[in-house]
């Protein structure tokens, strides 16, 4: 019996015991259907398909015991059934994406979490065990689902967590084993935030990892052991006369050792990793404007590394997703490129325009550059484009249209439906070979009940 089947059997047995032995338990189930289709013109990538499609049905099952505001135990399951084309586009807008290397149809158990509330009699503390998703407004800290033991803190002025995690299996019907570069790693994740004034938070974050892959392992060309620590400041509704600001500031530093591996085992090359990242998004909401509702500036800057992995870089549990002030999760530079936070200077200007009570338009312009032109641009934007020797990676212009249906009540539940249409144009700079001019059109449909 496969590991995936063993997991499902164990969960079914646990549910049976839990349901039969507990009276007064409450069960609640939500579901979502997401459809995404995209069309792209990649004249500079003749080998690439210009269409993409993905469909996903997700279930959200919750058991609570006892019922009421403060349950002692909760059990959460998040399975999905999905289909994706064999050539997905660079960035998909769904809020979570499988790590399995599969195409076509598959099923996956993305989360299964058993939580004990009121730890030590304190309603602010909870302890959870299982496969849990770690995510936030920006994915460059963590954005993945891992087997973990996590202690959460949440009260009026304080919030945070501390977790020990690893990736043992993918719980996917087609590909259950993680790739070698994602396996044999122990993570320590933690954050603490304090609400020092209304709507404003200050906090600390930690991401530590210890890669203990065996030597001579194919598919794993390097191991990293070290930690990233950071400071985060964020706030909303900062009023000063007519000004209504929101801000998000991240400062992070990484320190550790990266070891290169060859076919004979670990080589003698050990890279001392020391790097930093500065990120900010500063927005202003216009309360009386009929043209622009919010205008925001997004900036990101890393150190200038001398060699690959000597400066700030992202591990396999991090991503480039951004979801702040958005019901959709897009990239840090829009929906076109999956940008990695290494050897990077990014600037973006974003505006939101309300067209009606149920629809809005968003316009964005991004510019990407690499700090050190002697390092491969592929480390920052992937392997899709041939490289040149300049610093300017390129510019992205993007327009999005969002429409949301008014929620419809059915049997004391709510049915919601929304649409996102995105048009992106990428104009390559002198860091890439001349003549790169690509576009992408995508449509996302989300139905939830």
C-alpha cells in the first residue's frame, strides 16, 4: 500500500473514532471550484505551448468539539481534485500550488491538521499537528504546505507561531515523493507580531533550515544550512489630514553555508552565504476620488552577490506570490514572471479603480533589474529566456479586470462567483537577448459554496 493510501486510511480511521466517540461535535464543509485558462504569445520561445488550462475542486472540512466559540479540538481537511495542462504558464493565480511534478488529472490532500485549543488553559494558545499551509501576504518568507508541529499565539495585541516542519510526502495520487532538492530538510519557522497602536503591527520572523541530504543523490545539486531573520512593520488606516496610508516593510538577512554537490558527492566548494533583502509596499487610498481608489508603490532590493548563493536567495518553501489587498494571489511583479528574490532590484507602480460596487480595474507597471550582470538572470526569473550581458531584465505592463457576483444564499450557505481577467506584456531588457516582446492573457473563474 502506498504512503498516500496509508495516510487516507489513517485519516478515515481517525474520523471514525472521533465521530463515534464524541457527542455534540460540529461538522462544516465548504467547497470551491476554480477554473483558469490562459493564452500567450511567446515568439521568443518557439518550443513552448501558447495555451494553458487548470481546473481545481477543493473541499474544506472542519470538525469542532465541543461546539461554541472556544472548541477544545478541531480537525481540518483540505483535499482537492485538479487537472492542469502539460505546459503551465509562468505564474498561476491560485492561492496554493502543488509541489508534485505531474500533468493531467490528480488528487492531493493539501492539508490535514488536528488542533488542540486552550493549551495550558489559555484560549490564546493552540497546538496543531499535521500537514499545514504556511503562507502570508508575501510568499518570499514561506509559501508551502509541510508536515509540522506548530504552536500558535493569537490574542488582541499579540499574534505569532513557532513550528518545526519537514516535507516527507506530497500526498498526491500521481507523485507522492518529493524531489530530492525538497527532501531531507528540517525547517524551523516562527514569527511574532505586536499590535502597538490600532491597525499597526511590528514583528520579527525566522526561517531556519538544515539540509541533510545523503551524498551522491541525483537531482540535488546543493544543500543549505542556515537561517533568515527579519523585521516586519505593517499598518493600515494611517491618517494625517487628507492622507490615508497603508504600508508594509520587510527587512531580512540570511546567514549560512551552501554546499555544492557533484556526481561523486559533496565537492570541496563551500559557499559562505550572507545576504539581505529590503522590501516595501506603500499605498494611499483616495476616499473621495472617482478616478483612483488606491495608488501603491512596491520596491524590492537585495544585496549584490559575487557568486550564486553567496547572497540572499529563496529556498524551495518560498515563492513570489503576493496577496496583500487582493482576493487573488498574483506575483510580486504581476502574473507574468515568477520572480525570485535574489540578485534583484524591482520597482512597481499599482493603481486600483472602482468601476462599480462589484467590479474594479487594476493597472500595474513593473521594472526588473539584476544587481550583478555577471550572474545568470535565470536565477531571478527562471530558464525561459536567453540571456545577454546587461543589467535590465525587462518591464511588465499589466491590466486586470475583476468582477464579483453578489453572494447568493442557498440553504443557509452562501454561493459566490468571481472573475479575474489579466492582460500582461513583457518587454525584455539588455540582460536578455534582443527582440523579446511577449504577452499573456488569462481568465480565472472561482465558484465557492
